[in-house]
C-alpha cells in the first residue's frame, strides 16, 4: 500500500472535487446529440484480425481506466493478430495520445478482451488482457496480466501469476474471451473470471501476493464444460453484497451463478428464469425500473433470414433470485446480431438507458445499426440512435462508455472488427438535465476492494430513486469507466446519496449539488481522520480546510443536511482533539 501516494491522491482529488461554486456550470440534454470524433480526438486504432483463423472475426475490445492516475480516463485498444495494441493517454483537452510503446504494451497478438482493476492493491490500475495467441501459435491461451508499475510502464506477470492459460486440458486452441475483475469472497482484493468459448471458463481467486489460484471446480457447483462463454461480470443481484457471476454465452448456455457467501456458487439459471437467450454474446445490467434491484440485459441474435434466434433478452429482477423476461414488451428485443452493450443515463433524465452495438461480416447482417434505447420510465424504451446522431453501422463488437472530455456526460467508444475504432462524443444540451459523478476511493481501507468494486450507490432525487453498482465487469470484450454517473433531470441537487460499502458500512451525503464530480472516500470511525491513515496530522487539517471551502459533501460533519457552517468546524476540531482510538 503506497500510503504517501494515496494521501497525495486524496488531497488532489478533494481539491478537484469542487462544488459548482468553483466549477463552470454545465447545461445538458434536453436535446441529446452525438458526434463521431475519433480522428480529431487522436483515437487512430483498428482491430486487424487474421480473419480466416480461429475466432478473431468476433473480436474487438478494450478497457477504460485512469492508468496514470491524473483524474482523466485513458483507453486501451486491442489491435488484433495483424495489428498492434494501443494505449491512448487522455491529454485532458478532449484528445488522446498513443503511448503504448512507451508503456511497453504495443503488442501484436490475437487479443480478445480486456478489463481494468487494481489486483495488487498498490493504488494503480492494472490491466488483464485475454488473447487467443499469435500468428503461428494459436493453441492454448496467451493471456496477459499487466501490472501497473506506477511509473508509466506495465509489466506482464501472467505466467507467474498463474493466469496465462484458463484450462488448457479442455481445449486445443485459444478460447479466452471476456475477463472481469471482482471481489467475490469480499476479502478486499480483486479476483478474476475469464469466459472461455470452448468450456474453459475459469474462476481465479486472488492470493493477495500477485498470484491467483484456479478454484473453478471447488467453487462452482455447475458444469461449465459446455458453456460457450462470451461475457462475464461479478454483479450483486440479491442485495446481499456478495456478487453473483453473470455469464453471457452462446447456444443457450448463459449462466447465472448465485454467490452462496461461503466461497461457492450455485447454478440458478433455470430457476431464475434467465438463460433463455439463444446466443448470449454481450450483456449489461442496471436498475431500469427504479425498484432498487439490478436487472440484466443480454444481447443475442434475432430471428432473421432463416437463422433462428431469441433476440436480445431483458431480465427484470423480481426478487428472491427470479427474473421476468420483458424484451418484446419493452421494445429492446430487436438487436439484429447483438454484441457489446452498456447501461448509462445518456440524456440525464434520471433513468438508465441501454446502448447495444451490432455487426456481422457475413451474408445476412452487414449494416446492422447500433441502438441507443432511451428509458421511458414506464417499462419501455425508444431507440433514439438515428435521431441523436449515433449513426453507426460498422462491425461493432465491444463498447465502452467514459466521460472522455470531463464535461459530465458519457461518451461512447465502439470497438470494430477489421475497421477503425469509433468514438462518439456526447454533445447533449439543455437546462433540464443535470448530473452528478462519483469516483469511489477505498485506497486506505484494505478490507475493501480497490476503487469501490462491489459498492452500491443509492440516490434520492426529485427525478426518483436511482441505484448503481461499481462492478468493472465486461459487457463484451470491453469495460467502461469506473465511475458512478447519475442524471438528475431538472434537479439542482441530489437530496441524499448513500454508499453501501461491501463490508455493510455506509456513507451518507445530503443535498449534494449537481453538475460536479466528487471523490468519495471510504472513511473509518474517526471523523477527523480524513485520509484514513489511522492517525491525525496536518494532512487531515489541510483536507478539512480544502473540502470545507469547496463544500465537498463529505465535509458536512455536524448535522448532515448540505449546509457548511461553524458547527462543522466544531465537529472536526472536537474529533481531532479527541484523537483516534
């Protein structure tokens, strides 16, 4: 744990997390509009597959992460067996620069997917990359685990970490697809699941020493040998804080694996009413109906041209481990040849929308459009992609969302197979769509997973209740920015925000001003220990003064109602004087 670095990060984040008193006001989406800006943003990349060989025609992905810890999201993009991987570092002005060579990751291989997470708990985001191998050696997997060295370089430790291959006894050629980090055993470090297309889906438990152990057979009470895994995520579907495994898979083999909270999982797919997607490829999740429970959306091939398929499936959580499939009634079933998907409130009206990309370089589906299903808040959605300028009919595979230009709305990256990457900047405008962004900091709470993995965030707003999870899971070969983004409609504050951490402790914030980004720190019982170091010193005083001056929502210490006055100063001084136990 880099305590000194973590303290500096907390100080910088607190200063940056100013309220609208210090930040320029933003006006957003009465009118939702996107513009394709890959070239001017400097995102020149293409997934170049060796198409006739193996599974690469299905591939194209990447991962979003703040890899250099400057507060701006960067973008890793896979290049394919005849291309090169790229690492686009955010320059802070809406543009990016490829620094893959300088960071030591400009590799050429048949990459599948990627996910970001701090698996070694040292304060830097690491990167897991799945791969089918390289030209001339496509047998077995050649996965990559890039450890972030904290000095703008990565080191591949996949071999020593034990994750270079999934289950080599179960296949004769590369099959690794989406990877996902998550803390399934709630021990404070990130475990890893890799979806395998030929039965090699594997659960790796983190040993807390930069190694992992394959615990698939011991931990999962299900036969995964026939699972054609594409996408995976650790997601809590029953609000017990222990995340389930959601596994989207081809040919009716999708799985919902219930976390028994004892280190094991049970297959409840059939009993839950899920797994009826014919060709589960991508997936996403969110509370689409504001009932406080997480729903699951799985992309799948639709009936067309004599090729039977279920279409995309929308599983609405009914509680007690059951779901109701409502995709047709909700108008989100027609997804052509579905691949990647993600859930964000793109128009800031307070309701979670669904993004789903498509594409198939074959005789039937060559111009499938990407869909943007806007949530009508009545159980139905409306595809607004054509109207809002999200004109994409390429070979979409993975997708990722991020606030690339730090203007408060979520932009879209689509990773295309055998085509350049697409980047759609969200240019939404209008006075009646406010927003809040939260980044969660658990850097000095080793019992909690890094970056808030597994945390639940509930908002009470005039636009209605909202629920979000930090998961970091793969939607299809790609992962999005690790940030909570909430639309508030016309409201200028969120009445209350409650973060429930994986250990059941909570942080409550009141009357939080809109149109600002905040870093929320998981604190301990000592009120004045603002950097969670276990002792009180000048750093805590500086953090208090800075946060109080900028009305940071965590510095409303006395009576938490969104007013910053002398009573908060007294509360801090009293706690500081008493010391930490």
